[in-house]
C-alpha cells in the first residue's frame, strides 16, 4: 500500500521487544516515528538503533514515541539488542517490531522489490496526533539515517501546526521563520509586528517559539 502525506496511518497489532502492541493505541494522541530496518545483526542498523536510543529524551521532549521494525523474529531482536548495547553504549529503549511475516512492512510499503525483494528499505514515517502521516522518508539499506534531522522536522511540524508559518532551508528551532503566504500583509502586521519583507512572497519574522 502506498502511503502519502495526509493519509491516515494504518493501524496494526504487532509483537515487539516491549510485548504485544496495538500501534494506534500505543501511539495515543501524541506524535510517533515508525522506522524500518533491513535486517537484524547488520552493521548500519546496529548503529541506528543505538543512536535513536541515545536520543530518547529528545523524542520524549517532543511528545514523540519511537518504534522500529525489522523483518526478523523476536528472539533474534532480543539477541541483537545486546550487541546494540555493546557497540553503542545505549540499551535499546523503544519497541522493535518483529515483522517476520512482513505484514506491516507490506502494509506500509517498506519492501521495494527492485532494491531487495525480502529486506525492507530504511523507511521513516512521522505520524501526528491526528494519526495522519506528516513525513515519509526512504533511504537505501547502505545509508544510515540522520536522526537529528528527524528531530528538526518534528520541531518544524509542531511549530507550523500551531502557527501560520513555514520554516526555511536548514532551519533549526529558535531561528527566524517564514510567514505563510496565505496571510495578508495586514494580518501579518498584527500577528507578526516588525516582520521583514524580502520579496512580496517571502516575509520573515522571529520564531513565535524560542
Ligand atoms: C546494514 O544495516 O548494515 C545493512 C543492511 C542491509 C544491507 C546493507 C547494510
């Protein structure tokens, strides 16, 4: 199933390293990152799972839960978790789905047969409080993801969900933002006093959230 931005994230139940989980119930009314790994006991995945475990507090500060997926069984995940700890110094501290029948991988279109017909690619879905998909990313198996970038995107998504702004290239939390084109200059003057017009369609203002 191809999932696009704005689609409702499909629900599922799964066996995970933290027990059986009903995904949407587990997610609740917060944010979630669902991300897939090609295979257990592979080097790039090992570094990724350790890196995300090290960012637990950063995701929690954004009211965002994280859940991984690999198409191997639970006993394999449990053995691999020890390696992740050994190598990265971080204990696996979020659920890792055992998707050995590939049901969830297929549901979320994580297997791209022209890349590999059994392993998942490195998919990422960021899902909002309304259960809608806010971001999708697809990386090849050979490239580890940048999880600081996911935190940056979550900051942008959370800011733009509640303020009429967008965030420019390479934006980081606290930096100036762009006033949404749908806001008239008159409205902007009230809501963002002192905004700067760089072009009629590009108006900049300090971030409403510091
Ligand atoms: C890895 O995680 O290191 C990996 C997995 C599948 C293919 C290539 C690399």
